[in-house]
């Protein structure tokens, strides 16, 4: 109570301090780097990541791209080649043409290889950068290449993807927040009893969102998914806390004529209730930190931090704002638009056998769809971009003109006998989907001894530690075909060189597939166990955690299973995030009703009356909470052109509605069915008679 009274007493200093803290928060948010490259979140100790790092350290080669010049003369392409070479951080440019003075002119190239890099209307150029894929320097270089080479040049590669993804995200992010705010505002104005209160709520929540985003500066960088979703999710999951405080304050005003005293009591009672509510949400986000794929940790920490800021804002900033604006707030009150829920609750409780049968019928198709949808996720990050984006057009052009869908790189021992390298290349080129292998051996063939070549030539693909070979594949990254191809290539590679490494976009994505598949199981288990233990402690019951989690998990199975039946695909990260966020954010609805049900039973009411009262009292809060999450995410889902963001928000919006309906319809039916078991396995309820 001392804390609550201190908040009331210091309301003006709290407002001033908040405004002052927002200044460094805005600068911190602007200075936080955003990472758009999913592959950087792979564990550092796997071969593909080690190989990528050694490629950068040993060869000064990091990012890699193909440039395709269409309907241009050799003379013009040669001129542009020189301009590209002069761009900062471009390390090597390989081009195979017939013009005089080139490093590797047509006369010394095998005819087959020359034809692979030239068609009747286009020519291809390979470009290496001395910086990694997602570094700002690499992205700046790609943008400069596009600017210098014009519309007849198509730039493919992961860095080009990252550039386009960043530009699209930066264009859309302000709209995400605006849509979430507007729809949440409309929802609150409809469901609350005051026209001004929603604006006060949003100002308070908005300040906490800025503080959360500003403190991300201390992490150095965050992922673009975290940046895109964190503000929207924080608004959605912490909106309830503001509503709890407002309702509690209005209730206490009936008992305490002094507004300050009423607010102090409201702060105390609200803090207790939202602390229990927020713990489950934090547990859901914290479970993401157990992923080996560290994007989960990135999102989990930022969102858990956001919930903590939301709780702090609710018991400090919001009370201060309400007290300062009390007079206009009281003048703008109106009759609540939500009707009393007694009749609806009575009908639901009466029809509980029908609801249990419907739920039982849904279980098997939900599980089947859930299993299938998780098998059908996609890992190709390029698929999340619109078809008219520069990267997508360039990648399609590379595939159409040169039949190249992905490029692997091989790092082998430079001391490997030349005849063994020839044999290895021959074996690899016989693997399905391998177009060709490009290395010193294939470039110079048997025509020129390697010893007579200058260092400027051999140094491009060979040094004291490794020899570099490029392998072009006709299979797209993450496809089953390319994964089988990678397995075969690795077998051949290890036969000739046990220390050799196969790296590149497709091998990295194959590792990502294996890692995130394991992560999904771990995160799901951790989140369920954490929430189970929290419910066990909060409700002091053995049976209630099973019942509540069963209801919410059914909602998750239905939500994640629907894409299979609707013919939709999900990104690999979507089911991992949705399963934990939906569990953590919506189990609060179930806890709210359960706590009231227990209180009614322990006060001596019979089963039917206790459940009906708990349901009628809980429906308004559950509707406001569920519709808040729906409103905050649905607009973003419809607007975003980034498929990962759009699908995740759509599933969060849909999950909020599904969980809300299941808690309102199925949970009371479960209480009716298991009332005897609950009474016998819950502390404080063991002496209750099994009345009907």
C-alpha cells in the first residue's frame, strides 16, 4: 500500500520523468541496428557458419551475388564491370567474355563453361564482397551496383534480398503501428464506458512501447521480425492491464470519496491481479529463448521486456495520467455498450454436453491439420517478398536464363592433389541438379599449368588454407531436391577431403530446417511446462493446469492446423512463435474465469450457479482482451506485403478469437464435467460438497 500511495503522491513527477526518459528512448530506438538476415541467427558452431566465417577471413569474400546484364553489348558490360570493381567493398568480379584484356578471356576458357555464363541475349557476372551478407556495407554496395548498372542489370543473392526486405519493412512499419492503434482505439471505444479513456490508455502504452524499443539499443541489434511485431504485440497483450486498473479505480470510487485514496487501493488490487496475469505471458515469450536458432531469443527477450514495461506503466504512469485528467474522464463516461451476460452464460452452461461433443469432434481434425501444417512450412526467405520486388525478379531471371536456382561454395584443402580435385568435380557434376563446378581446375583445364599463372589469378580462388570452388545448382534452396543434393555432395566431399566444407545459402537453410524442427519441440515443451507450473502455483490445484492448458492447446491446434485445410503455407518461424505467444497471451482468459469459479464454489454456491456466475462476470473482460489482441494484429495482417509478418499477425488475430471462444464456450463445460475432480484436487476446495 505504501508503494501505491507513493505513486499517487508523486503523480506529477512521474509524468515529468516519463517525458524525460522518452527522449533518450527515441534516440536509442533510432540507433538500434535492425538485422534482416535470418541466417545470422544460426548457431556459431555448425560447419556451414564456420565455413562462412573462414571464407570471409581467409579469402576476404563474404557476400556473393550474380549480376545479369540483358541486351547489352560486351563493350558496355565491360565498362560497367570496371565501375562495379571500383565500388567500395567489392572484392572480386568474375566475368567470362571475349573482350580483350579480361582476366580470364574466352581463349583460355573451356567452351562449355563460357556458354554457361552467356546466352544469346544476356551475360552473367559473379561478384564477391569483402563484407558479410547482411552488413550495412554490403547492402550499400548492392544499392550502388543497382544505381550504376541501371534497369538492364538484375542483382540476385542474399544481400539483394536483405536490401529489398529492409526497404519494404521501413516503408510499412509506421503503418503497422498506425493500424494497430486505430483498430485498438475503435475496439476500446466500443467496449469501454468512456470516450476519452482509450486515448489515455494508448498514450500510456505508447510511452512504454517507446521505452521498450529504446532499451533495445543495449542489445546492439534486433531482427526485423522483432521490430515489426514488438510494438503491435506489446500493445495487444498489455492493453488488458490498463482496463483492469480503470475498472478497479471506478469500483473503488464507490467506496472512497477521496479520488487519491481510491486510486491507491486500485493500484494495489490491480498490481496483484496483473502480476499473475503477466507471468504467464512472460513465460510464453521467455520460452522462445530456449531456441538454438537465436531469432527466438531476440524476439523472446524484447517481448518479455515489453510486458514488464507494460506492467510498470500500468501501475505508475497510467494512474498518474488518470488522476491528472480525472475531471474530463468523468465527464466523457457513457453507458457500457456490452449487455449483461447472465442469459448467455446460463445458456452456455445448460448446453455443456453439446459443447463437449463439438470439442471432441474437433480434436482429431485439429491435430491432423496441425501435424500436416508443420510439415508444410517453408524456409525460403525469398518467398516472403512480393513477386514484383527487385530481388524476386532477378532471382527468376537467373533461373530462367541460366537455369541457376542456388549456388553452393566448397572450401577444400589447397594441398589436395590436382587429380583428386578433378575426380571430385567430375563426381559432383554427375549429382542430380548440379549444373557445373567452377574452380581453378575447371577454369584453366589442362591447357595452362597452374604454376605459370600469376598470384592475381590463383589468389582469387586459392590461398594457403583453402581452395574455393563454386557449384551452381538448378534446385531452389530449402527444396527436398536440394537437401538430398547437399547430402550427396557432402558424402563426395568428405571422401576426398574430411576437413572440407560445403557452404552457401542452401546448406545454411538446410541446417536451419534441422535446427528449427528441434527448436519447435523444445520451445513447445518449455512453454507448456512453465505455464503448467504457474497455474499450479496460482490456482493451487493439480487438475486445473491440465484442464486450462488442454483448452488453450486445442485452440492452438485449430489455429495452426487451419493453413493445411485452407491450402496456405507458413514460414518456418510462424508455428514456433504462434504456439508460445498464443499460449502465454490467452491462458490469462482461462485463469480469470477459473479464479472466479473457485471463489464462487468456495463461498458455498453449487456447481451450476458458481460456473454461471463466473462465466457471466468473465465474458466482458475476456471479450475486451481477446478483441484487443485481434484488433491490434488484424489490420497489420491485411496490410503487410511481407508474408512472414502478414501470416504471423493473421494467425495471432485468428488465435485470439479461437482461444476467446473456447474459453467462453468450452472451459465452463469442462468445469461442469470435472467439478468433482477439481474439488478433490484443489487446495481449499476438498470439503466442498458435490452439489448440482
